[in-house]
């Protein structure tokens, strides 16, 4: 006895095509979002690198400022300008 092939109804055909379309859409969506995530991660890493670089620059500038405002440097500049440091003229202001 040979099996008879049953014909698919239009509803079954529609459900098969809808399922195939949904699977394809999900697959493409996953690929798209992974690509977007990858590009965002690259941008984040680039920004982290820039932030680290700027933090190093800021730290270097802070060290230079601290050197320039040191008491020894002020006394040196005052001596070069013909001024002298007199501790009695220093006024401390408190809040």
C-alpha cells in the first residue's frame, strides 16, 4: 500500500511561510544588533582611551601647578625681582 500524500491547506502554507519569515527576521535582527553592539563597544573603548590620556595630562598639569605655587618657587621669583619675604606681613584669613 502506497501512502497518499496529503495536500497542504492554504492555512498550513501561510503558517509555514510566516514561520520562515519570522525566523529569517529574528536571524537578521540578531546580526544587526550584534553589529551595533560591537560598534558601540569600539566607541566606548576609544572614549576610555581618550579619558585616560586626558587624566594623565591633567595630572601632569596639576604637578606643574603645585611646583609653581610652592613656597620655594615664590621666594625664588621674589628674590629675582628684588623683593624679600617677610613673614610679619603675611595675613591669614579664616572663614
